[in-house]
C-alpha cells in the first residue's frame, strides 16, 4: 500500500506547532530574564547613562569649545545691560530668564565655558526627573528608556554646547512638569514648584502658558467642591485670556514673532526655502485683520497649520546627513505610535494629562507661527514624548504577555 503525501499531515502540523510554541516560550523567557536583570540593576544603569552623557558633553566641550548662535549676542548683551542698569532692548524681555541666568553665572565669575558646563549638569538633573516621571507610569524599564532617549540623543545634547536658551528651556520644561506633578498639598512645596515653573516660563516665550497649566492642574486635582472648581477655572481662563490680549509683555512678545506676515507669506519653516524677514522690526499686529483672514480662509489656514506641525514633527532637514534622516524616518513614527498607545491606555492618569497638555500647547505654537529650521521646537517637548513612548512600549509588552498567557490557558 502506497502512503499518500497527506498521510500524517495533522501529526506533522501538531509537531511543528509544539516546536514553535517551545521556541517562542524560550525566547520569551530569555527576554523576561534580560528585562528583570536590567530592572534589578536600574540604579547602576541609570548612573552609567548619566555619566556617559556627562563624559560625551564635556569631551565635545574640551575638543570644540563653546558655540555661539545667531541669537547669542542678544542674551550676552542683555546680561551686560543688567550689569549696567540699562533697560532691555527689542526681544530681550521675552528671554529674561536666560539673561538673568547668565547674570547669575557672571556674578560667580564663570566664563562662557562655565555657562556651558552648568547647562550640561542641569541636563543631567533633568534626566533624573524624567526617570521619575516614566518610572511612575510604567516602572524602571520605562524610566531607563526615557533617559536614554533624552541624555544620549545627539539632536538634544548638542544644544548644551551653545550659549542659547534652547538647552536650558528643554531641561526646565522637564523640571517644571516634574515640579507640578510632585507638588503636594502644602503651600510651601507649591511655592517652590511654582518658582520653578515661573523660571521655565521666563526662559523663552514658548514657556508662557506653563504657569497657567500648573494652576489648572492643581485646581482639577485638589479642589473637591464642583462649583468652586468651575468658578476657579473660569477665573483662570479669563485672566489668561486677558493677559494674552492686553498684557503688554505678552502682546509685545507675540507681535515680535510676526504671526500675520508669516500667515500672509504662507511660511511653513522659518528661513526655508528662503529667508523670511517679515517680522523683523515689526512691533504692531492688526489683530482684526489677522482674525478676519483666519475666518475667511479657514481651510487654507488649517492646511498651513497642519503643514507646519508635520514639518516640525517629521524633523527631517536637508542639512542633516542621509543616515541621520533615515534614522529619523525609521524611529520617529514608532516613537510617536508608542506615545499615542500609552496616552490611550493611561488617558485618565493625571500625569499623562499634564504631559499631554504641555505637548499640545507647544504644538499649537508651531501651528500658529511656524516650524523651526533647526527643529528645536520639537526638542522642547521630545523628552516628554519619550516618557510616553517608553511607557507605552513597556505597557504594550505587558499586554502582549497577558494575551499570550490567556491564549495558552484557553488552548
């Protein structure tokens, strides 16, 4: 009797299935063992990441020295003006926090090298705060991943070497978020936390809404009476709106960025493909004209806003190397997808809502004005996106293990 090819098929299929289950189980056990080892040594690994970051930054500083950007003179001149008791000029008032930071370091007799060294050390401190945020959401593994995405990210740590606002602002967005979250019910801790938030908001205009977010967060979490909560939130919104529309500090800061010329000229990325000088020297915005333009052209305005956000979050630039751009195209979509997954899974977690509010208002600034040629506007919020992404990856893995276990029990 000749045996058909089909004979024994189910047996072979069952054997193959068992072999695959055994292999997957072995891989999963090895993966679990590796992650358990990492989490059990998380303190040592965290210290190693921070030390590596410090070593890389100081090595670059020793080899290449301090970098000065196009706006560095504005801040150095502002510090000189403070020393000579002269009023700020132009946009300097919008960056008073960084200017007084330079003044304080000058009182300590630190040169520009000392300024950069302090910025590098503050970055390490911000890394510790970032670790705590991610650890709270999804454990030590998430904390380590978030710190690596921040401290060992060349797109971010290269700004530590510049006498510019960007590195300090990136760090203080993290520290402000951590301070808002950690503030307990006592007035003393809230005062200290609010001081950190106020300083962060004074470093550059992007930070102005941070005090509003801090107060809003504390009202939502700590005011129990519903009517009192509604009244306080309404008063907060009214005062914030009044400040933006009438407060000379806010109005002049907005006018200096030239939103109307940027809208009229369809500016997506500032300075690309041609330099845009529409806002230079502009000190007045026709708010009625701006509002009418938006109302009459809602589709084109929304399209322009979407293109600005896409250009900023895409982060690809022609002056980056091909390898750099390929890495961005490969990793950024996965990072964003993981962050969205984490938000959906923990959308009722107060810390997640706090981080999302900070991310969203920075995104709205890009949509309202323009994307940045250097991609810096993304970097201001990328560490918080990294927290969500790292936590999302850990939570996704936990859900995958649980679903595999449940399928195994059913079988």
